[in-house]
């Protein structure tokens, strides 16, 4: 069995991670565990993006966020986005996981990990994937503010 | 026809409800929904529509027993 020198995980485990990972999760995202599995012997670069809950937005203090998704379509679209990115940038690995439910400040809402032979492809693909997840996939954020108000979506600053 | 709405549309409609009116396509469905709550017009104008796991175009023929998912602009991440 071939093993990845960096993680000592079987290559087969790494290769199937993108197929078995639950891309929409009601449980807290374990960023460190995801990264520990995201190694490939052919990848000299691994890029991890974690979108995390900020304590303010446009001058209002945020208490928490809540995400919901239309999961059947969201899962399908995220898999398609990852597959397209793998092909376009020749990635060794591309995974994404998005949280749903109520999140506290500092929690990770979404993780995207890309791995490629060299860093340029991993960086570019990672930005592309998170941009498409934010703008195309049926997942919505509701911000709850400390002043008692709440606001759905339409607040992307990117 | 069953209707499921998400996110900000839940401020205007029940998250799941039965529509007992004729809507042959998504344009007609939007009109029926505005008859229930016309405050949702600007949001509905920017929504996508789906059946099960696929988006549908405005000229897709809806059937009486369809479950239509109404999808506001995404705001994940």
C-alpha cells in the first residue's frame, strides 16, 4: 500500500475523501481534522480556507449566525463545483464542507481545501470554489444582532 | 401543488404550504404567490425555482402534484 509521506494516510483514503465527506453538516466543522486528511503524495501545495463567524457587520454587533440549505440541490452543486475545479486546475484534491444551523462567533461556517502540485493552482482554485459556493449554491445566512434584529442574506461584502 | 420556501421568503410565507390555485409555470406561480403576499415581489423577482434536485426555467410546465422549491439569492459562506 502506498502511503502519503506527510500524513501517513493510505492514498486510497485520501482519494475517496472528496466522495465520502458530508458536504452539508449540522455538526461543527472540525477544521484541523479535515486538514489532517487533505494530503496527497502528488501535492506540494495545500490551501485551506475557513469562513468564520465575525462579531460585527456594517457597524452592527453580531450575536450569532444561522445557516440553512436546500440540501438535495446544495450537495449536488458543491460536488459539481469541486469536480469542475479539479479538472480545470488539475487538482490532486478538492473538498468543501458547509455548516448549517446556529453558529457562534468564531465558528467555522465553511471550509474549502485544495491541493495541487504547485501553489498557484491550489490558491486560484480555492478562491474560485468559495466564490461559487457563496453565490450559486442554495445556502442562506441569517445574521442575529445583539440589538435583537435579524437579517437574511444580501450582505455579502465580497 | 406543494411549495417550499427558504431564508427571507419565510418572512412572507409559511416554509411549506399547499397552493390550491392554478400555476402552469413559474411566472404564473409568482403571480399566485403575490396574491398571497405582494410584499415579496422584489425578492420573488430574484428567485430561482427548482423541482427536487434541478432548477427549472420560467417556461417549464408545472404539474398539479409538483413540489416547487423557491430559492432566494444565495448567501452562504
